[in-house]
């Protein structure tokens, strides 16, 4: 089977982001009509075992691919669910790989209490330390990790796989790739923070400053990234990037939300 055949799955694409990092692009429809997409990723660890980042109901081609790579799932050691509001596919993926440790956020535990969750949650520093040999993790500051408004999905645990120089983000950072015709017209593409930032910021003094400081740290620490896998939008790959570096794109993203942060500071301090 050709490598391209692996990329065009029955219900999702498999993108080889870099050696040891594969991004599964899936379908997620709002009201059964608008497909905003979703994602998962298979990542090879330095131990030669594998982890899945997030849960998605893979198509037949993708499941065969995972089986071949992980020796039938034996070397898949963990499923790490990173976005508190991404819960739809968790049960199905656990059923496929019951031997893999199942990690989730506090909301995953609360919404699916019957699943055999590992005690350590995805947002916990203890889990981040456990996988520090391969990943850096970060949780946005100054915003609600789980908003009281179920329509605000800004925050997630973001992961940076150092070996492949890949940022993996659910919702927090988006990559907008316009259709080819628009790109021919010079409109380009962009990286930006999720549009619900204004509603996600905590209603307290200092929240905007905390978010700005967090974003600046992200740019400083992960600015060497060459790939960005973003849920609901697209993957920006080094091999396809015809624009600015990810570092510069993130700087521009922070600049574009400065008015939102300034407005919040004027209101809350």
C-alpha cells in the first residue's frame, strides 16, 4: 500500500508530521451539518513505546496503521486526553486499547466515571514530569480551564514533542488555512488564539496579565517548533510552511489579542 493511501483513511487522514509523530485528522460536525474537524496523534517515545494524544474513532486504515506500528497495540502504553471538553470518542478508543493507561482531565473523570482512569490527571504536573523525557506540557494561565459556559472551549493541556519539534494544541491555538484559491489571491494563512478568549479570561484582577505572561513564555520556550497540529482547523507542517516561522506566528497571534487583554485589564484590573 502506498504511503498516500495511509494519509487518506476511510474517515480521517493520517499525516506524517515528522519521524515518530503522526496526526490523525477527523470529522466533528456541529448540529450534524458543519464539520469543524478534530484530531488525535500517535507519538513514539524515546523508550520505543507509543502514546495516543486524545481520543478519536479512527477509520479502518488508521487502525491498521496503529496496529502495525505498535505491535497490535502492545507498545501503546497510554492514551492521554488533553482537552476537558473532548469526551465523545474516549470510550470507543479505550475499548480498542484496554491495556493502555487511560489519562484524562478532571472533567473526563467526572463525565465518564465508569472508565478505569489513571489517578494522575492530564493537567497534573506529576503526569507532565512522568513524560518529561519526550514532552513539555503547559496549561494556559489566566483563563478557566473548564468554563462554566459549555460553549467556551478555549483551554486545554498543550503538548510539545521535542524530538519532532511539534506543538499539539486543542482549541487554545488554532491554525487557519484558507482554500487554495484564496491563497493564490495572496490571503495566506494564520495562527491565532481561539476566538473565545474574551469569555475564557477569569473575571479577576491580573487574569489578562497572567495570560499574557503565559503566552510570552510559550513563545520563548516553544518558539523553535517547526510543526503545529491544531484541532478543528488544520496542521501546519514545516514541509508546507511558506510563511513566517511558528515563533513569529505566535507573536503575531498574541499581538492580535492585545486589545482583548487591555479591555479586560481596564474592567477588572
